[in-house]
C-alpha cells in the first residue's frame, strides 16, 4: 500500500453567507467547515462522527466538489482539486463517488434501476449499450440484488434495497474513494449490519477507500480504521479506532462515547455530561469552541484556541488539557 495519502485536506474551509435584513445588509457568515486538516490513506476507512450541524456532511460535499471550498487545499492523489474548473475536474470525478443518506431522495423515481446504474457509465462514455447492460447486471449481483430487478423503479423496493442500488451506482465507475454520508441512518436496525458488512466486502474486493460519516458510534467502531470527531466545523480529535475508544482525550469525545446505549447499566462509561446547547456556526465562541459546554473549561480555554496536538501513536486532540483528560479516562477504565 502506498504511503502517500489518497486524500489530504489542508486547512479546508467552507463558509456560507446568509441573507441579511430586508435591505440585504448585515449578512451573517456561517462557518460550516472552519479549518479542517486530515488525511486518508489508500484502502483505509476514516470514520467521521459528531452531532448534527457540526459540518460533517458539508465537509463531504465540499470534498467531492458539490460545494466550492472557500479556502484551503484538497489534495487527491497529490493533486489539489480545490480550484479546478469542471473540465479539469472531470477525470477526478470518476475516481470519487458518494453514497447519500436518503436512498429514495438520491434516486430518480422516474428511471428504472438499469437506467440509474448505467447513467454514470453513459456520462463517462464507457462501453456499448450491450456491455453496460452486462455491467449493471454484475453490479446488482455484487450488492446482493437480482438482475431481474433492473427493470423496476425505486418505489418498488425497500429502504435497504434502495440503498444497495445507490451503492451499485456509486461503484459503477470503479472509484478509488467512496464517501458514505450516513448511509445506514435511514435504514432499519436489522438491515444496517447487512449494509455495513457488504461495504466491507466491497472494500476488500475492490480496494476502496472510505470516508464513513455517521451518528452511530457503535457502528463506526466496527467499520473504521481511524475515527475523527468533529465539533462546530473543526476536528477536535482523531485517532486509531481502538485508541479513541480506550482513552479519548477530548471531553467532547468522552461525552459522545458515554452516550452510547448499553444493555448493562453498570457497564456505562463514567463521564461528566455536556451542559447547555451546541452554539451556532454563525456565533462561534472565542478560544476553544467547546468551552461553553465543557465541565473542565478554564480562562485559558476562553483566551486561546487549542491546536490539534500530537499525543503519540497517531492520536491527536485539540484540548489544552488533553494529557490530563486522557490519563483520567484511562484510570477510570
């Protein structure tokens, strides 16, 4: 496996200017993604977690260039794709695809399954009509559907089957990167594990790289090699899977992990709960943006924003007291 990351983000930002008053004045700035730096190695799965509104989906859409980044670099296989125009970007679009959260909204209800899956091949001018039909049948078989389903329409399928169709379309062009934007959140619990296992099988067979976005902290542990935690547009912690769950170094991460439902109440992780509501991305607190909800906040937290600090072993956290927080968690465990 190449040591060069497939994806590398450097201080990536995506800001939105909102509508102001009736005269168009006082237009607030929403900082959805506010200086994210991370990398994803070839063949690995990076999980991305955080509360609703923290910027996870905006980051995904910016990475795949559905949104134009405000600033920063997005290196795909060493090439900065942040400023490429549509013509220059076209070769890269074949190499990165996305699985959306709502499988019904992402599929055109007036197109058959065959037309939906074959559409990327047609746009990319790949193959003949006969070869594309064969490719669609192959893709349906890969995702556990019957080729006879190709003549049906999306409304004739269950939610899990529709998501399989979306996955088949996403891998039609043999991409290197697949962004999974909460691909299981709209599915029944009984179906979620099946879809995740299928994604793992596809990764092993096709050599895919995943950015896996989810709210499900128990599922992300199952599928991810590393996990990033996002809060108000920033990565506040990123670490290998086991290290993050064994010794989280950020109070926000601790609170998220403590919220995971468990069958045995005695086995719950002991963590001080968060207080208050998440601030908006329009009015971000000074210093550490988590300080208004953090039970350990001090004057230093209000005065200076903590950098993402290397704690060793690929574990990074943006907390002035990360070493103390992590040590306390290890002692509690």
